[in-house]
C-alpha cells in the first residue's frame, strides 16, 4: 500500500469554481476510475491558496494505471475545456509525493 499526496496551487479568483469542479465533476470521475480519496484540505500560505488531497493505492502500478485512465477520460477533457473557457486558469502548479510507509508506521488507507 502506498499513499499519494497532491498539492495544487489555485488562483485566488478561482477558489470557488475549483472546489465546485473538483467536488461535482472530478471526484465522481476519479471514483469511476478506481481512485480512493482519503481526505481533502484547503490551506493558505502567504498569498497562495492550496488544495491538498491524499489518495490510497495498492501499489505504484495501480496508481499509474488509474491516472492514465483518468487523464484519457473524454468527459474529463471536456469538463476542463469548458471550465477553462469560462474561468481561465484553475491550477498554477502541482506538487506530488508518493508516500511509502515505514516499517514502524501505521499506514493510512490500507486497501
């Protein structure tokens, strides 16, 4: 089991539309493609808005396969096209960390 931590920097002007799109559109497509979201947070640092979420995967192969399927999803491509045309840029940058538990750690999201 591994976890994946993703941190998106969101333009302040698109914080509401970003959350609406993630909650109402991205999340259901994630779930359809086998994503297991453990938690989601918003954080603010200096003048930045950060959206942080944690995923659980059986292994790196599952993570890679699910992301490939999600990124190839035609519904998601259309959602991104439409929302970008209406609101502009949704994400200024993404940081991603794949987290493997240590032998002495209680792992999150055992699958």
